[in-house]
C-alpha cells in the first residue's frame, strides 16, 4: 500500500501502473445512504452478473468534500454490449467514447468500460489527430489502466460496493483532502489530447474551491488558443456547466486568471480590456452573481439572459464603433447585435432559441427611455419585457444614467393604467458604450435629430 501524502509533489505518470491505496470504510465518511439508489442498483446488478463495477469520478469526489452529486458514473469491466444485455432500460451512445446509459425516469446512470492506456502498439478502435487530439478511443483495459486515463486525480477515485472502500490509483484521495486539482500525466500532452480539459480545470477549481496545482496550471495560458479547434457544441455545453451551476463568478475569475477568457469569449475579453473604467466588468460580475443566487435559491436561469450578460461588453463596443462611423442608431443596434452573435456562434454553438431572445433583450434597452403612453403600454405587454427590465436594472451596476428609467418602469408595472407621460427621452448609447469608444480613440459621431412627420391615420409599426 502506497502513502500518497508524501508522493503528491509530482504529477502522476500515465506510463506505468501504480500500486493502489485502499481507503477502508472506517477511514472515510462515504455512506450508501448518501448515494443514488439507482446507481447502487446498477452496481449490484453488474456484480451479480460477475463483473467488477465501481462508482467513479465526480460523485465520489463530491461526496468526499460534502457536496451532493448531480449525477453518478459507473466504471466496469463489462463491455457496452454486455451492459446493454443486463438492463432493458439501457441505450448505447457515443462514437468518441462508447458509453451505456441506464435510464431510471429522469435519472441517467452513465456506465463506462475500463479504458486501456492506448499506446501506439495497441490495436483497437482508436484514432488520434496529428496535433495530438483524441478523435476516437474505444480500447478497453483494466481498472488500473482506467485510473491513469482519467483527467484529474480527484476524478480517479473508485467506490467499491463489496467492501465499501475507496480505491485510489493516482493520489487523488490526498489531493481532495488538500483541495488540490492535479492533472494525471504530462499536462501539455493531456491538454493537446483534449483542449476542453483546460476549461474543465477552471470549472472544477471554481466549483470545488480547489487550487490548480502549479504544473497543471502552467501550460494553460500557452495552449488556450487550442480551444478554437474544439467542437463549438462541446464549448457551449461546457460554458453552461461553468456559468449555470452556482459558481459563475468564481468560474469567470478562473477564466481570467488562467488566460482562457479570450479563447472562450474573445470579443468580450477585448471589450473588457479596452474599458478602463471597469464599468462593464462590474456589470458582468453582478449579473453572474445574480445567476449564482438564483441557482442557490433553485429559481430558473436562462441561457439567453446569461449570454446577454456575457456578451454585453462586446455589444457595447461594437455599437459604439458603428455609431462613431455615423451609422443610424437603430441600424447600428441591429448590426452590432448580429455581428457579436455571429462571431460568438463560430466559437460556441449558441442555438437560435437562445441567441434571438438575447438580441431582443439588448434591442429593447433604448425603448425604456420612451415615456409616451402607447409605447409604454406596448413595451409592458412585450413577451421579453421582464427579462429586458431585469437587464436594465443590472445596468445600474455600470452607470446610474438609467436610474430614472428604472424607477419609472418599476412604477409602471405597479400602476400600468397610469403609466406614460409626454416628453420622453431616448438614450441611444449608454455611458459605458461611449466610454468604450473614447478609450479606443474613436470619435463618436453626433446624433442627428429626425424631423417629426405629421401623424398618419394608421399607426406605423414601431421598430425594436
């Protein structure tokens, strides 16, 4: 048995098998009462069929730090087809990694076959890109090989149902006790295999309150650009995990600290860098903080609103530049929204069901400064009003320019029949937008007043 408390000063190598450490039941606090009954059901069924099976990964890690796991993974020496033959409620998924999903209502227990270390001399279903990225890997092995194939030591812990022990092959138990996130194997090689691991490192450190071990953190700023080669759909999924799980502020700060923000949100990073006053960052952090509070209170959170917050600095910068070029206000707003959305979609696959509401939240902002009764009535009945108003309130974090608008619309919601005054005003560009343009050395073009036309008998449709 190996004492990992004295061996954790070096990253665990994936080139050799390691003598396991067994943490017996009297040495840890894990109990079956804390675990998913369905996950235990899968374990017992596999064990009864003669296979080895363990709860593995994040569930064991989270239980050890006193958190309730959101999902459970099982590792076994049964192949995916063998797992499927044991469970009628099972479906096989994945090409890159073949997995079995055992479905119990809304809960899915993910069952993976032990992975082999997958060297060049091993035959099987494995494909690696010339740059080191693993495109497909379905070579099966034993539990020792599976452990060193996992990403972080904290995720390579196995709970055994037969003796209620935790099996540790990489020093993960000591790392969890020390709140340290350590990558298994050579960090640069592992990041090149799968660049999304860099985002996972930032997300897990933020979620758990762990420190990223020095050798694990060192290559991240140098290799962050590799994220551009990852599938946009995976980056979108990782973004939602990062910002909609209750640790959005800490995740954002981790992205900044490790040089990952320009790789994930390039235009936002550029806008924040040019905004010397810090107003845009204050608003963004407050917005993410509100998201964390809603998650903690189990209130619904919207990816559309999240992206409206994350990309608002980019929208402000794009709008200020277009206004400086003399583009008409309404046209500049639409073009800025389209440009920012298009550029972000090329990086993360933001679906239209989220990007369109996000744009509506932005494009409704100037309408809050209009006080004519009919305009007020229309805006109050707009399906996106509530989200847009919440966003307006959030903008007070950056500037109090719209404090009067916030007060007016709060009252308008309480007394809609009395809302609406003549002589409303319109702020086309916010103070933080103008601040962005001036800091980049751009001269803002003066806004031309439009001559009012005589009222027509039929009311024209108001633009957003």
